């Protein structure tokens, strides 16, 4: 299982030119599961992603997670 993460100010997903979903400030995740990967790995990576401290506080330090900023 692999993830590529990107901090975004906004992102959206369109299917057949119709908007399916969108977000404001948050994390865009490109996700790849392969044969042999299991559900427990997905839960582990989702939890880790949500709690990464990659958003800046008022002093410019990366001190907030996606959960903290409501991403």
C-alpha cells in the first residue's frame, strides 16, 4: 500500500466532467492498494495521515494536523 500526500488549499474530484467531491484546506491523498494489502494497513495509514502535523500555526511552525485545522 502506498500514499502520496499533498497539502492543498482546495481540491476536487470530477467524474465524467461532473464534480463528485471537493474540499477546502486539507490533504489530497493519492492512494494505491495492491494484491495482498489488507484493511488494517489502510486504517493505520489513514490514522497516520490525519494526525501528521503538516499545517502551520500562527508562528509559521508546522504544528497542526488535518484534524486540528478541520481539513
